[in-house]
């Protein structure tokens, strides 16, 4: 049975070899699926891409051609790149919004494969929200993009993949021979202030003649890109360079890689050039001009410099360039392979079942305009708690069914959200302005239902109240005002005395109830709230753990305590050591409030951190450890390797690693274990350092003001 795919990206053939590497990797994965037919449109060099990729049916870029390609396709796919971005303007979001509407009109499922996200601001954009709601599946190309998108999409539809370009190197068992003493420069920027042309020229002039290669990824001389910069260097500077001169219209992918070569060191500000240089065996240094460059540096375990603004910084930073370990590259390639297979399997299975997307087929897609009163019909199924404490926030499992004739979507300007109201005994609303809204994780079509978890905050004053759960279209109407059947109500007794410790509530449950709560948390990726507050007292075990960690941290001028809890570690640090607490909620006025799994790390005024008693509560510890490696030169971490899974679940631990699995996790995150100490019972204490950076290299990084990403 033939499955027909329509590639939604219209920039293939424009002149960027990074895009072609992505396409080549995708086609390498597609070789295992001979019954696929693939169509793409391009307004650019159709002959060039047709010569490189004859398996694809290339059409000219026009509305009619795109409609025709999609009408005959079984699925639409956005392949690679960073569709969720604003840094270079909104053009890509606008283009994808047009594609989303086209797919909705023709009832075609949408997929995003190996894509990036630039920032939470870009993910929050209404066009991004609509695309995320419409997509059947989203696979990201790096952990940063997955974590950035995670709050805005149903977790069941979001998967961590890898950049598809890794599959170009499917048969690359060994890198080509290194070119000793050669430095490759592949520099392109979005803004003029990201580089200093004079300082770049000084860097080239101070190097041996003919030992600096000017690399290119983009064939066009757009402002601030590699050819534009080259043309503005003085003739005497250009004469010292070996220029990679490639003809986009003629060259193959294999010829491009040979022309790129294997410089001993490659300095690059392009995502795919970093990938290519890593596979070619160069020591790589990333110029982190944007979050996506920080993301690829994190994936590859590399260091970076912020800008090309000082030849001295560039020279010093050369010592920090590192070869990406082959096993790390192979893991990324395997991740990309698994991602592509999952995509093809999903498409083929959907085709075999004759499934069609229901979300927006017969309705205005992702509409957030005011809906007609008759369209506001829904049922809410949930269990209303009988008792809460004043100020307590609880989480309710809810099932929402769309009984209306319109699509409900949580996107501006009039999002539809799950919300609630409190009424006192006299029927007056209480606490307006503090009620928490829960966005729908995807667009909800007529007749469809979905499960979600809603946070509900109890009133601050004790008493008997009515809690009413319903849908709300912002600035339009509460659904249960139109018809009480559109919601669910129940009486709740709010006890005085303020909220109890969440840890106390959890521990008050029976062991089986605690295990059940932990399993639900794992299944739904909903964090247990037991650490929202912290009891004043702590166990002796915690104190002994903190004391042991403090001994290893004694030489650090400042220590960041990630997941600081009761801030026990501070008691054991030495005089003059600065203590920087970080946690989900503020423990005191100094606390940096941060969700380790969801939030990007700020720049800390310390290069050493502690992660004590936290790792077992992380659903995905690898991305967190990678962020730690990118932010700190040293980390002291504890973990309990008790093999009793039932006991672990009863304590709220959501991952279960033995010592070997733990050390493997550290290695996968780019760490080496510098020291290990067995505490009482199954407790282990580890001192971790980035595996690819030696102490002497760290010193060079500090002197050159290089930032780890």
C-alpha cells in the first residue's frame, strides 16, 4: 500500500546545505520504506535539489501546486529546522499558519519531525499554539526544544528525537583524517552586533598563513551570513584564508562533506555545521548566537562563546574546543533513527486504519473568536474533594467532552479553558481573580473528549463552599452560566489553619495510596506536590548527607543548592562560602524559583552546585543533568539505589536506577565521576565533572570568559 507524504517546508533548494543535510538524513531513513511517495514544493533551484534528491517529486512553489500536492497526500510533514521561532521575524510562523489552515481544509494530518523551538515566547505565540494543537505528533531535535514546548502540548504527542542530519552519517564508522593546525571558521549571524569584523580579521591575521579555512553552509550572500562577511574582509585578510568554494547548483552531499574537510578545530555559529564538524572529527567550538546554538552545544556536550567580538577570546577559546565522543554521536544517530521509524510506523498504521484527523476537519481550525451561545456545550467529569484546607492547592483529574458544534482551543484572543468558581453559603462568588485556569492541551473537536489535570486553589478563609468546575471562553461566557449541565458542582469544607505540608499530606496516606499516587504521577508526568512546602525538621540522614557533601564542596567560593528544600546544606558550608538556594518555591527571600525539568537555567554566580535528594523525583533526569553540565564545572549529587521498587514508589520516587544505570546516566549527560562515596544504606554521593573538559581547559575557559552551554 503506497503512502504519500507532502513535505511542508518550502525552503529546500534555496541554497542552504544545512537544509539539504536534513533532507538527506530523512531520505536515508526512508530507504527502509520503498512504498513511500514524497512530494515537495520549492520556489528556488528545483534542478539542484531534484538532482540531489531524485526520489522526491519536486513541484514549483504556488498555491495551486501546494494544494494539489497536499490533496493527493496522506500526511503533511514539517521536516527539521526551527518552526517555533521569532528571532528572524514571524515569517515562518505565518507560513506554517497558512499550512495549518490548508491541512485543516483538506483534512490532512500534520507531523513535525526533528524540529526546534527557539524560546517560550515563540512557543506561546498563538500561531505556535494552533500548530501544536493541530499536530498529530511532534518530535524535537534536541532536549532544549522538548522542554521548551512541553508546557504547551499534550505530553503524549511530544517526543524527544534528534536532528535528522545525523542519519547522513549512517555508515560513518570513523571520521576522515584530521588536518593538523587548521582552523575552520563557519560564521553567520542574525544581527550585526553579534560579531566584530575587525576582531575577526585580527584573529585571521595572527594565525599562520593558509591555516585558516573559511567554511560555508549558505550559498547566498545575505547580510551577516558567511559569504557576506567574507566579502567585507580586506583583500589581505582574505588572501590568508583557504575558502571553501562550492557551487550549490552542482555539488552533491558527499562532495560538500569532502569540501568541508576535517579541520583540527572548527568554530561555528551554525547548527548543522556543528553537527557536520562533530562527525568529521574536528574539535568544535560553538558561537552561541541564539538558543538553538546553545541547544546543539548541549546535545553535543560542547562549550561555546557568546559572540565574535574579541580576537583574544577566540584565541583563548580554541583550547576549549572538544572532539565529540563517537559514542555520543552514535546515540544521537540512533535517536534520530528511532524517531523516523516511529513517524513512518505511525503514518503507515494510520493509512492502514483509514484514520482521518477529526480535530478541525469540518470547522474553522483553531478558532478563538467568540463562539455562539448554542456552541458552548460540554460535560465535565471529576471527583470534587470533600475537604481542603484554607489556601491549599489540589490537582483534580477531569474528563472534558465537547457537546457543541465548534472546536474549542486554548489560544488567544478568546481561549477556551477549564476553570472553576467558588461560591459561599449565600451564593456569592469568592476569590475572583485568584482562580486558576487550565488550558486545553489540544484543540477539542465536537464529540471528542480528553483527560487533563486541573489545579484548584481553595479559598483563604475557612467555611463551607460550593466548587463549580466548567469551561470558560475568555471575555465571552462561562459555560455553566448558559446551562448548569455544562459543569459539575460539589460542596467542599475548607478547614482553618492554612495548608498543611504537602509532604505531611503524602505521608499521611497508606503505603498503597502513596504508591498509587506516584504511579499516577509517572503516567501523567504530573509532579507530586509533596515538596511545595518543607517541614521545619529534617531527618538525621539528610543532615549526614549534607555534611558529607559540604566536605567535597569546601573549596568552592559559592555553591548553588538545586532543590534546596529545608536548606540543610547551608548549615555545613564553611565560613565565607556563598550559598545560593534554588527550588520550586521560595524558601526565603534569597531563593531562585526554578522548575529544574521545565525551565531554562539562568546564569548563576557560581560554577559549583549540589543536587541532594532530588534526582529520584525527576521524570526525565537526563535533560536536567545536561543543563547542569552546561552551567557548572562541578556537581555533587546524591541518589538512593535501593532496589525495592515498591518502597521507592511509596516514597514518591519516579525513577529507579541501580548504581550501573546511574553511572551510565551520568556518562550520557556528559559527566565523569570524579569521586564516589557510599553513605548509610543505599545512599550514594557522587562528585561529577564535565567529561570532555579537563581542569586546565576549565581554567582557559574562565580566563577567556567562555560560557558553558
